[in-house]
């Protein structure tokens, strides 16, 4: 398991987050998102919209190499997850990973 996956699990366990591409767009518009993680197979129209809003808001977007089914499993959900919004990283150091470019 990569350090990104480890930090993501920690963020999901101890922080505040939202799942789904529609939630990602809402959280970006509300100005509450600190990081967006997209699955490798996130639908293109959502990906483009999320990346555009994130660029305007100055929020980093991470393209995960896992697809939505694997990302859902990583989150402990029985359904595909195409986008994860990190509002509060909790005890995770995921924001530091992204800033350093290790992710």
C-alpha cells in the first residue's frame, strides 16, 4: 500500500470528507475543499468541471491511479467512488504529501 493510500485512509478515519463528483463540485463552490482526489476513470465531464473549479479556488486535484471501484473499496464503501473531497485532513499528512509532490 502506498503512503498516499495510507494517508487517505487516515484522513477518512479522522478528518472530514465528502464522496462523489457532485459533492466535489458543491464543496469547491462553497470554498470548503482542501484537496480533491479523482479516480482514474472519473467521467470526463465531471473531471473537467472539478478541475476548472479547483483551479479557480486554488485547490489541488490529485488523479489517483486506482479506478472508482478500487477507490470505493479503499474508502470502505460497497460502491464506486469517482471523487473524494478532503475538507479537514484530521491526523493525516495527506496535504503535505500533495504539497511536496510525493503523491
